[in-house]
C-alpha cells in the first residue's frame, strides 16, 4: 500500500441528482450514508448530492452553508 493510496468509491446516487437537496429521511439516500448523516445532522442542516467521477458524494451543510461533512460509499 502506497502513501497516496486511494479508497475506491462506488456509485451512491443518480448523476441527475447533482446539486439536489434531500431530506435526511429520503428513501433514495443509501442506508449507510443516511446512518452516517444522522449521527452528524442538526436541525437547520441541509444534505446535497454532488455527482463526481468517483460515483457521487453527499454533502452535509449547516444553516450558513458551511460544509460539515462529506459522505460516500467505499467499495
């Protein structure tokens, strides 16, 4: 394993959802992502799907739009 080894991500959403906001209980959110988000989520936070070449990320932002955490599925 090299110093710059990368974790391989797997698709976690539809590219058509890029920059779409989701309620934390939306059934389209993969269960492992939802569970992680719920550990960090506070009232007023917003969750977005961001399409990436690695398969997509879920971004949790606070009420000011500051990034709290990024979530993805690992292969």
